[in-house]
């Protein structure tokens, strides 16, 4: 272990930067593939809502935690968008669509 007064070499800086990047890659691989705003449907109660969660979200209606992926498979219905406005518009449209399905049934 190096002391605080000891000079840092270029190789140490490069190695530490690569180690931090590698650690970050494993954690947020799913988050980097999706846009930040997601319109999701809760598996428990069916409520449609917008979230910025990276790997999971808590339903505002039933308060249950839902993971986006479980055992390598998609676990919830999800659509991702680059802006909050687009996600909210889709959530309203999707909720209206679901309510029309319920009325027909």
C-alpha cells in the first residue's frame, strides 16, 4: 500500500481507471442499454407508471418491488424513452388502451 506522500505513477493511474470502469460495467449494463425513462406495468396489480429505475422499480399502487429482469428473462412489460414527456404520454396512452381491453372483456 502506498503512502499519501509517495508519487503516483502513470501505470497506477491507468490501472485504477480501468478497474473502476470495469466495476461500473458489471453493475449498470442493463441501464446503459435502455433510455433513462421507462414506462412499466406492475406484475402484481397491473398499474402503468413511469420510472427512472435502472434494474427495478417500486409500484406506487401496491408498493411491491419489481425487477426488470429475473433469471435472465424480462420480468415486466417495459418501454423506454429518452425524455420524461415521451414516457408520460406513452403511459397515458397505454393505460387508456388497457382500460378499453378491460371494458371489452
